[in-house]
C-alpha cells in the first residue's frame, strides 16, 4: 500500500507514514459512504446529536492528544491549536446539532397568488447524501473536520480529503468519532494528493472546499462536469484601517496578533494595514516594538512560543519573495525579514513600513508572519485602497467613533468586517462567513452554512381538489376572459402589492 510521510515543519523530523487512498479507490470510499448515509439520516436530529455531543466530550477529554497532533503536523504554537482549533471544534460539535432541528425544519409558506390558493406549501430541507470536504493545511481541525460537523448534523455522510501535508488530525478525529459510536462509513478520511481530491469531486453530491483561489477555480471547473454544487472558501488579503482617533494600543496589539497568529497562515487575518497620516509613525513604532518582543521557535507546552513554523514548504519562498520585492520597491523592513537560521521552517515576524500597492506584499496573499503598512491621507483613501484588491474575505476598521467605523465597514467589499476587532467573527457560528470576489462562493456558518448541505424541496399539497380547474383543457374563450379580468381586478392599480 502506498504511503506518504508526514513531516514536523518545526523540526524537519518525519512523524509517520500514512497510507493513501489512490484516486482509483475514491469511488469505493464514496460508495461506502452512500451505503451508510440512509441509516444515519434515519437516526434523526436527536440520534445524530447524541453522537456529535459525545464527540464534543471526546474532544475535550482528548484535547492534549489532539493538540499534540496538530502542533506536530503544522508546527504551530500550542495556543494556536488549543485556543483556536480545539475551541472551535468543541463549540461546533455542540452548536450544529442544536441548530439543525430549527434551521432545517420544514417551513410553511403562504402565497398571495390567487391561482394557487387553497394549497398547503412547505419548504423542506433534505440532506444531499455524501458531502466531500477538501481541506487545506493551515487549520487541519477547523477547516477539514470543522466543515464535516454541520454536514453530519444535517444527515449526510462525509468523506474528508485533508491536505496531504496535514492528514493526521482528520485521521485522529475519525478514530474519535468511531469511539463515540458513529456508524462505519458515515465519516471517512481519504488521504491523498490533489488528484484524490479531484476524483472525489466526481463522486460526491456536494463539495465543501477550502484552499487557494487557484485550486478553487479548478474545483469549480471539475464540479461543472457533474453539476455538483460547490461551496468555496478561498484566499484573502484582509485590510485593516486605522483611523487617527483609534485606540492605538488596541489597534497595534490586534494588528500584530491577527497578522502573526498561526504564523500568519490564517485565511481571515490582517494581511495589510492603512493608517491615517497623523498617527502613522506612532502606529508603526508600536507594532515594531511589539513584533520584536515575539518569541519564535519549535513549539513546546503552552506559553513556550508566540509564532510557530511555516507549515507548507513552498509558502516560505512566497513570503520571502514578497518581503524582498517590497524592500526592492522602497519599503522599510523594520524588524524580521528573513528565514530563521537552524532546524525547522520559520520566517521571522516582519514589519514592512511605507508599503504601497506597487508591492506584491500589499496585493497578493502572503500567508506568513508579515505586516505591511501604508500611510493614507484619510478614511476615504483607506477604503479606496482596501477595495483595490481581487479578494474580499475579511476586513477591520479601528476607530473610537463606532458609528463612523460601521459606516466605513459597510463600504468595504468583504464578506465580513469588524469594527475595533478582526477575524473573531469566525467564532460566532451564527454569523455567515464567506468571501466576496476571488475569496469564495457561498458561506460557512449561519443558517445558509447549514442549508448548503441540503437540497430544498418544495412540497405542495391540495387537500380538497376540484375535479377540474378553471384553466384545464379544453381552453375556452369565456373562461380565459374571466381569468384575465380577474387578474386585472386583483393586481390592477396597485391594489395588491406582490
Ligand atoms: P490548496 O488550494 O493548494 O489545497 C487545498 C486542498 O485542495 C488540499 O487538500 C489539496 O490537496 C487539494 N487539491 C489540490 N489540487 C486539487 C484539485 N485539482 N482538485 C481538488 N482538490 C485539490 O490550498 P492550501 O492547502 O495551500 O491552503 C492554503 C490556502 O487556503 C490559502 O490560499 C488560504 O487563503 C486558503 N484558506 C482559505 C480559508 C477560508 O476560509 N477562506 C481558510 C483557510 C485557508 P494537497 O494538499 O494534497 O495538494
């Protein structure tokens, strides 16, 4: 059986070899899921909820083992595993089973059209069947397992294709779900390369993809062949705007945290900053001082390091190129700016001042521990620059005038905007989270983030049907005239607003 080695990016050591599901075996994996799904759906919300809530307890009890696994395969700081990934997973395992009965309940609909009066109308949400979840390497729990949870709560079977770089967390969670009584075949992990992911698209009933915009386009193209619905959570270049009246300490702390947290490898984050001229120098001095104080290295227990490793080898080169190109184009690198010497794959926490839009660091997703900062004259220029991007995932505005902050937030082209905060909207599972423009299609979280794992069915029931409706054959000029006059009476002169 073919295997792939999983490496610890913080040390360079091989953790273990994992068996792969070659593309030619994917159909059989999906078939197993298809066989298992009807019984899972038949368990109902309560039955499924019981197992998912057991999994919530399992995750809490195995938090150390799960965190060890995440830290080992990603090289991230332990807090990034515990406070983000495990905290998210624990919340999601309680949230989705609790919301599913409400958000997927039959909806009674009434019509104002007189031609169909007397019918009972219901919108019903039925699980699609088998959902394929294709995940990236930056958050092996949140972005692979995390998307499986609502799909399972809705009554689907799930096949997860984690990134080949970080498959261990999904495999561990698969073990956990089985220990909690999840029937065989309902949740499976297909470890493999991009080709395994591509073939998965051909067989499943819906695809939840998280990853780069480039691969997202390929996923949509492939899914078009079978008309399989897709939900795409893609790359971002999230702007932060700092107005002159902002609490600069809060803004600087947030800028450093949300740009460097998880080694800067987070989709919704801070990837670029626009600061109003009067406070620009002060802001730059504050973030530089705070960044110089960050501790980096191979993660150990809690509190051991702030910024971990770069998980994916080619990403280190992209970060290096963005920093070098900014330097060449005239930016000032005030701290960091280089790979860290020694074992493991690290890039130093880096502040890039005097950046502008001629620099790739301001225009393309860097996905590393860097913070490029640009001076702007006023809020209008900041919004213009923020929107000058192909991406539209998240954004942040910092100001003490929250009304103004919200007015600016509403002008930014992004799926989520925070005022005096950043990225934490992701933790409110009630809020839809989805990218605009090249950042994605569809949403995760919120009612739409659950309903996307279902098909809508309109059910219309006529309890006391007539033998023959007025509009049935044979057509008759008198009846047609009657209906036409009736329509004029009903809809004419604005008497009915429908
Ligand atoms: P990729 O797009 O390279 O890969 C994502 C997943 O798709 C991996 O499992 C990959 O497999 C698989 N894959 C590769 N090619 C294909 C294909 N042709 N068909 C189907 N699946 C395929 O992304 P990364 O793993 O590099 O993740 C980083 C990216 O993810 C960043 O751009 C980031 O912004 C984005 N991201 C977006 C988030 C969001 O919510 N919007 C959240 C987190 C990350 P393999 O790894 O084995 O090649």
